[in-house]
C-alpha cells in the first residue's frame, strides 16, 4: 500500500524501551499511526499494550526511544502535554467524577467562565452540542454521571475527549465493561469519529471488535512487536496465531505481509 | 525428594525480624539517655518495674490493635473502652452503687467490651462507615458515658477490695518480685503473636488487609474477619481496663485518656502499616514498651539547678523541670506521624539508600514502582443511585436536595423548642443567644465543608481552635502584644497547623484522617503547654471587641446608639455573627459558583479523573485544609475574646459537631458533596439539639456529658443516612422490590 506510506504518520514511536525494576516491559517497540486510521493493539496480558499507550500519552516516561507527533519529536512529561498536541486517552474506567453532572464532566477542569463565575449556560449548551455531534443519547446534560449506565458513562468520556478536537484518540479496553447493545453503539461512534478524520488506537482483547472497525492490527508479545497486518488482508485466525506463537524473528510489517504471502 | 525441600531454603521468620532488633536497640539507647538525664529515677529498680507494669496494659491493647490495623482498619475507641470498663466495674462493685461481687463485675465488663467491639465491627463492615469516623464517635460516646456516670469524680473502693484478694492481686507484685500484670501481658502477647503469625485466623487477617477484594474472591469471610479483629481489640482493652481496676482499686474519669494515641503509635512503630496487610504482634509489644518509655521520659522531667537572687545574693536551688501533663500528647502525636511516615519514606521510597547514594555521588537505587496511574479500579459509581432530582416535581424536588434533611430538621427542632418553652423560646434575646452559640460551629462547619467536599477530613479543628486561641491569649497576656499583633500571631499559628496538615496529607501522602489525628493531639498538647500554670485572662478590652455585641462596640467607641428596632438589634447581634455570615457568603460563592469550587468537587468525586483533567489536586486539597484551619483559627480568636479568657477545654468535641453538621447538611464522608448552605443548616441542627437538651423543662436540665453522647449518636446516624439513603437509596430499592413482589403476586393470582 504505497499510497498510505506516502502520507506522513500522525504518531510515530521508534525503538521504545521501558523497564519496571527487573522486568523489561517494552523492548525496542515501533508503532506508526496514520491520520484517520483505526489501529487495533492486541496481545496477551502483560504484553505491554497499556504501557506503550501510557508512554505515548506521557503517563509513563520511556527509558529510551523516540516519539514523533506530526513529524516533531516530543517528550511528554504528563498526559496534559500530550493533550495539547491533540492526543486523548479514554481510560477503561472512564475517569469521570460520579458526583458531578454530564455537562460538568465534559468540561472537567476547564469549566467556561464569565468573570469569576462558572458560565453554566455556555457549559451546558456546548456540552449538548458535543453530544449531538457524536450522535450519542444521554438523557440530559444535568444528570449526575454516577446514575448513568456503563455505556452512557463511556459516551460521556468519549464526548469529553471529542470536545478537545483531538487528532488521535486512544481507547483502553473500551468494550470491557459494556453490554452487547452498548458495544454496538460504541463501534458506530468510532466509525463516526473516523469519518471526522480522527485517528484511533484501540487496546482490546476482543478481536471481533477490532475486525469490525479497524484498518490495521498490531500484535505485542512480552513487550516486543511480533506482527502487523492490514485487517483486509488477514483473518482473526492468523492474528490469534501471531498472539500465541509469534516471535520478533517471524515478524512482518503490514506492507511486507501480502508480498510474503504472494 | 529431599532436594526439593532443601532448595526452598529457610522459611522466612514470622515472629521476629530486623525491625524488632532495631526497636530493642533504640529502647536500650533511650533508657540509657533517660538514666543519664535523670539517674535518680531511671536507675532505681522501681522505675523499671513501673515502666514494665504500665507498658503491660498498653501492650495488651496493642495486641488487639495489631489485628485491627493489619486489617486496614483503625480502632480509636480503645482508650474510652479502657476507661469505661473501670467505671462499669466500679458501678457494679462499689458499695455505694450496686454492691455486687467481682465476678458479676467482670462479666459486665466483658459484656461491655464485646458489645463495643461488635458495634464497631458492624458499623465498619456491614454498614460501611469509614473506620476512623465510626470509632472516633465511639470514643466520644464512651468518654461522654465515663463523665456522665462518674460525674467527674473518682470512685474508689479500697476497703471492699480487701475481701477479693484473688482478683485484686492481679495488680500487685507477686512472690517472685514482679507485677502480675507483666505475666498476664506476656501471656496475651504470646497468644496474639501465635494467632497472627501461625494460624489461619492470622493469615486471613493479613490477606483481608492486603487486598480485601482478592480475599473475598478467595472465599475468605472478610466481614467476619474484620468484626473479629474489632472484637479482639475491644476485649484486649477490656482486659487492660480490668488490670487498671485491680491496680488502682477504683476508677477515675481520666482513665485511658489519649490511650488510643499511645496504642496506635505503638503498633505503627512496631512495624505495622497504616495501609493494612502488615503487622507483627511482637513488634507491637516492643512498640508499646518503647512508647510508654518515651511517655515516661517526657513526664519525668529533668532535675535542674535554679539560681535565685535573694537580697543581692545568688542562691542555688535544686528544682525539677518537667513538662505540664497536657503537653505530652503533643510529643506522642508527633511520634505517631513520624512512625506512620517510616513506611512510605524508608521502605517504599528507600530514602536512606537514596541519601547514602547521593552522599557517595552514586546514581540512586531504583524505586519500587508503586501504583502507577490507571491501575486502580473504577471509581465512577455504576447505575446504583438514580438521579431523583431530575424526575422530581414540586416538593419532591426539594426532598431530592441533599440538604433537605438538615433544613427540615432545623425547622422542626425550632418548633419543638417553641412547644417546650412557649414563654421564652421565640424571644429575641434567646434567638440571638442561640445564634451566638451557632457562630463558632458554623464557622468550623464552613471550613470543614471544603475539606470534606475535597474528599479529605480534618479531625483537628477543635484542637486548632484551642491552639489559636491560646496563642492569642499568650501573646496578649505574657508577651504583652497589642490586640492587632495578637490576632496576627493567632492566625499565623493556626495557619501553620493547617499547613502542617496539608503537607502531611498532600506531600507525604498520609491519609488525611491520620495526619489530622496527629494534629488533634499535637495542637491540644501545645495549647495546654502554652497556658500551663498561667491565668490567661483580663486582656485589653480592645481585643475583646471581636467577641462583643454591636451595641457594646458602639458604646466602646463612643458612637451614638441607633434608635428603635435597629437599636434593639444592635443590643442582641454579635459582631462575630456578622463576621461568620460574611465568611459564609464568600465561601458559599467560591464553592458554588467559581471554578475553584468545581475543582474541589471534582477532586473529592474522583481524584484521578480530576488529575487527568489537568486539575492540580494537591493544591486544591492543600488549600481546603488550610482554609479549614483558618476558619477554626478565627473561631478560636473569637472564642477567647467572647469569654475574655482562654479556657483549655475550648473547642472540645467541636470536630464531632462540625463533621456531623457537614454530613447532615448533605456532605458525604467519601467526598464530592457538601454545600455551604447545607453546612449552615447542619450546624443549626446541632446547635438547636444542644440548646434543646440544655433547656430547663419543668426544672430538669440534662448534664453536658450526656449531650455529647447524644451528638455522637447523631453523627453516626447522619453518616448512615448519607451512605444508605442518599447514596445507596435503600428506600428506592425497597420500593422497587415491593412493587416487583406485588406484580409477581398479581400475575400469579391471574394465572391461578
């Protein structure tokens, strides 16, 4: 797929290493993400998926390696700095304040102000706007988040992420706490985001979700990159085999794989 | 396969470790220091005996506390249980009361211990009240009972005790020349050490404290494990109390005062972690001996030589310098905080190793990576609480407000007062007398609202009130500062206490309840140290103006008094009430309308989410704790001005009143909720309850001690209502359950 390669990646991570004490969590991992692409990040437990994403957002610091966002080398020391460069992460537990309502949560930490006072009218109307844009259904922006169901809470978390106009959204196990219905709605939302040109990385155990919305899938195993495939050119069976028995030696990039097969 | 078992190597030791060896060394060192400063006391065999004898009671309480702390719980009620056991024993045994034998008295005490332990356990496990708030309330209720039952007088029965030598020899020296209490303590410690280190009960305790969820999944009945530990703790306190009974042959209303502080400090020094899952009974035993030793060294004082000038001749006089009794808790409070800091700083962050590496200019050793972000479990609560405020209409809308309870209760209580004393209740002077009592509590409650909404707690408000008041009184009377300077000194001291609380919770990451519990003892100790032996009264009237009525101030300043209604108002309204309303309006505006208030709610609701959203949660929590201390300080300065003197019991029980006011007013003990209006209404409820209980109805007035017991009950009730009605919505669940049953009943009837 030379035409994709010609576009510059929005995120590029090269030779990332990270150790926790004696455990090498990530060993020389590369990752590239192109604008508007949906990348699935899969692997067994403790494969290093979450660690890699936390390094990307600045929640953890890498031991060595480079990260480029839109071509510029970056050193994020906290998630706030990566947010300024258009990278948003949606955590598995949504990171919302249950005691506050939907509008207050969407504008968590940056409530609009009029003079000294929080501008509630602006806050709620803009929150409603974001929810409309995302086409998600939350009864009311005045509802307390702790009284919402898991799927609705996630919609709020996504709406919150969208309201920053990000270029990249990282979703950590987005379907882990959701019902079947809510999962279907979430996948629709992700396609909607893709339509708006937002690149997404999904960490997930559920391959069927990644195959439903993803463009590409990348497999990590024991902190190493063991495979990279285009969704159109692979099967769930093949990805499972890579997860179980892939090695860095047998690893192929997504562009190499079809040539080898041919 | 003998090679396999050899490959396993030596099993780790369960009873004893390097920590305990270090404690022994420290203890030897302290005793030598004590002997060097005060050889006449510490080198006498009596002193050593007395040390071991007094330590044995604390050691027994420390055994029970080790189980509780290893469970990640806390039991603040041991000191009051210890004291109450003495009182109950006296009531049953004393010839002037029920005049029964020793056996019924012991049975009554054991029943009491079991009862307190069960209540603590059930409150904390089944009813999910945070341990520190449940047991702190039990502490205050217990103390209220002690004072109420004894009337503040000791009960002694040395003559009757001679007939029951078999029991009372427990407190005596035996034929081998040491006190029987030491034997009993060694037995209890050995038993406790065996149970915690060697049996399933002990393993279950450590597992529950380490990770309760994991323990539940593993099939451990964690509720029973925790209730069991509370039972052990309060039964150990009962045994210790009985030992004191045997020794003193009587009960004093001061018995066991601040004992919980020594016991908790002992257990933490002994190597247990306040974060649960770690603790050794032998370590706690050594910690108890060490803490009692420190206590003794502090109390014994130093012999000094004073030089007096008499008729121009200098004469050397042998004197004795010792700390005032009230000051000792200040040191033990510091000791507690230092002990709590040992674990995070030395064991987790390896501070000594890092300093050593820094001194040798080597790279620091790698840290244990503890609790990285996003590892903690989900905090946003699920669809348990329905949002009633959205669906309700009319009066239902008011009921759905979290402060509805407080507002309705305040109105109701006022009407009760009107019913009881129609002749006097609604008069302007009485109304404003109530308002005056209200002022101090309302100020404190406003400050506490910020702390509780931010998800922390401040147990030190009453003590900080006393500290600031005593500092101002001291500067006025002893240092001779003018009123304005005295106010500045008081504010500086109070804010320093608040800043200390903030640094301990935010920078050193101690749980707020333990940091402010330390400050509770430190501030009270410092306050009584400052005023020890001084009559702090008779200040310049200019200072007292901040606690006067508006009319008095106008008279002092020689201003004309307004006519008519305004004049009557000026005679009853106090300037501090106006000041309190001003502070409340500003605080209410900040909390309700400004982004800072939103940051507080976000921090208290989900601190991790708030941090991800770019809120500097440490700053928010620090400011909240500082503001709370500021409010307590203002209350303290006003208190001194109002009474025209400093009273060491100023602000006592105010932490209880304040927390109760905030919770009744819609605050949640888990953080994220609480409004200034709610806190004001809650403070009104508490003030009205106190005023009603003090009302003279047909010649009967309730004594103050029983009122404190009552307020303790209200606090527990408020916390329970918050957890179960406001948050878990049990009434809603019950209604849904009943509706479901009715529906199935109808369908069954239709089917039949």
